[in-house]
């Protein structure tokens, strides 16, 4: 199991503002800061970090949502925070009941919110 992960960002303040707004609908808040590194807590653990780095390689990272509405709220919040649409909220053919939305953050990281609709997984 992964305890925490971190994404490199090129503009710390811009990315911190983006993630504070984009992750709020998923229950995350910025609860730690160390220099140009910010930790985000989901109510249980500080399991997501961003940190300023001189080299940024875009990655894909998915956050689990509690329901379909949270996926939609994440997508709307991320777009209003300056993210670029990379996939509207909806069911995907990855597996039955896979409902997700995708946004590119300011550095091109593909950030996803996913909810597993178990009623469709049968």
C-alpha cells in the first residue's frame, strides 16, 4: 500500500492554489507546508504532496471519490482553478462501474477523480 506520493511542480504558489481548490470536493485540505512543499490531508492521512522542482515530468494520478457528485464537483473546481479539461465526468469502459473525470493541472499532470459504482459492476 502506498503511504503518500508527491508531484513535482514548476510554480509552487500556482499549483498550491490549484490543488487547494481542485481537491476540496474530494475532502482534501492543505494541512502541512515545509518550504516549497505542501501536504494535503483527506481527513485520515497526509498522503498527497506537491513540491517545487526544477524539472517536472507530467504524471497521472487518480484520487478516489465518494460518489458521482464528488467526481463532478472535482472536475468543476479543477477547471475553475485553471486546469484543462482532459475528460468530462462519465462512465469509462476500463471496468464496469468506473466513473471518472480528468483534468490537466498547470504542469500537465493528468489528475483524475474516480468513483467505483458497484451497482454497475455486476
